[in-house]
C-alpha cells in the first residue's frame, strides 16, 4: 500500500518503528461500506464454514468464475501460504462446490504473507466473489496528507501491483490531486484525474462518478485512507473497486459507532487490547526492555536512547498526563506479564503527571503480580525526592 495499513511512522536512529494505530477493516467489511455509497464492487458473500461457502455461493453468485479470498488484515495474500501446506490465500474456481473445497483448505489454518508475523494469522472467514475480467488494472487511493493539509487522490495507471515499488522505480507514474476539504473535488479535477488514468471519453462520466462516490465515503466515514487496488476496467466498459482497504480516524469513533463496532480484536496484539481497555497508549515491539513513560515525545526519546546504547525497547507505552493509579498499575502488569521483557524502565517527567501517582501504581502492581526482574525508575518533577524512601520501604529495596 502507498501508505501503510497501520499508519506507521518510523523514527531514526531506532530500527524498531513507533506506530500510531488506526482502525482498519477486512476486505469484505470495506466492500460492504462501499456498496452503501454507490461504489461498484463485484457481488460477494462471506463465509465462516464450508457449508456457508457452498450454500451462499449457490444462492447469490451467478458468475461462471468465482474468486475465494482468505480474510486477514495483511497484504500479499495471493503469494502467501498456509501452515497446513496449502499455497495461496486467493484462488479462482468455477463452482460453489470448488469454492467450498478451497474454503476448507483456508479456514482454521494460519496464512503467512510478507506482512504477517512469522507464525501467520488465523483465517476464520473467507470472502467469495464473482470474478471479473480485467482489461486494465489501475491504482487509486484517497488519504489525508499532512503536506497538502487535507485529502489527496493518489492514483496510477500501474495498478494491481506494489504501488510503493512503482513510486520508487517510476515516480512519474504516480498522480496526485489535492482536494480542498471545504468544497470537495471539482468536476474539472475529477475529469482530469479520470483522463490521466487513461479512461476513454465514453467512460469519463462513469469514472468521475466512482471517484466522487469514493470521496463522499472517505469524508462521511472520517477515513484516513481509502485504497482500491486494482481500480479496474472490464472489457465491457465497467469500472469496479476490485479490492479495497480502509483506515479510519480513531478520534472519530464517537460519531462512527457503526464502523468502529466492526473492529475485530482477534488479529490484534493481546497486550494492546488489554491496554486499550484502560485508555493506555501501548504498542508492542520486539525488544526486551519494557518502557513506561509519560508523553509521546519523551517515550520516543527514551526508546531512541535505549537503542543508542545497543538496547532494544519491548514496547511504546505512554501513560499520558492524566493517568490514575489503576491505569499505572495495569500498565505495569502488561509489562511484567510480557515474556520477552527482561527489565523495566520507568521514565517520568512530573510536569503533566505527578510522580507520586506513578510510584503508587508501580508499588501496587509489584505487590499484586510480584516483581521478578530489574526495575529502573527515574522520576523528575512534582514530588520526586520523597519517593525514594517510599520505594525503598514499599518494595523492600
């Protein structure tokens, strides 16, 4: 994808990335939303059992050829493989029965792709759709772009492939059209984009309609990204969103309750799920030094320092400036329960967070779960001097 699905922001010199997580949906969920906004997609069904795959395909899909796709939050499914030995998370077939056989191979097994963890991701659902013949495969996305201060169409005639590779090897093939969020895309912009994508004159009205429907959905649902790859043209002159991925602004969850209710935590890091329950900003990493810090800037600086001295942070954990003792306790529990963590570093600047609250939370958690690894605490700001005695007596140091 042209922008990563996890909205990842990498900082240097650390080699482990700090991530900002945005809600993103599986393909069938994205297509369901597109259908509501008039974006053309193939007819499709979703199945979680072999029986559903066969019965729903027979009842709803009439095409001569069907495509069966494993539903996981990762790209590269077609080139992936399953832990049961089955190759490929995307397959074509001709009958509902064949779709059922493919579904049987996928469900209950982990799919491993270039974008999954090494152990892969468990497949619990497959999407079966009517296959379409593709005359041309284009790339189209709409995303919020900081440089342009608003939405931007990003498109290319070189779709159906890794768009990041296209941007690297042939940057001239990437088309960008900034949009004024106050007025939306103009007809001139839409016609110009459709023309740049190589649509013939008779298809321009259809193309501009699809481009506008995608933008209307992007804005109405508070998306941070809508990506269609391929944005496809058939020999019959029909334009389809043949594959879809969407991300959403977490800050809009209060007004996009229906969308955020679709979130499935099965593929989430269980540590992050636990942290979210207590409004903690936590992202798991691969190092062995657990970090508890207040403020995103200090947290990232702390991880950079650890990396600079040849250490490796196990997480990003910002308890924020308004955390209470329970939140701090739960944060400490998450760190202490992580088997890869061999030491814990607490780095607090008590300007927006009182040091005594952090201390009380750490002590409470240590007494509850037991402390079996080195704990290094740096407290600076409000109430730090008196806490050394407090720690010594409470933890019997």
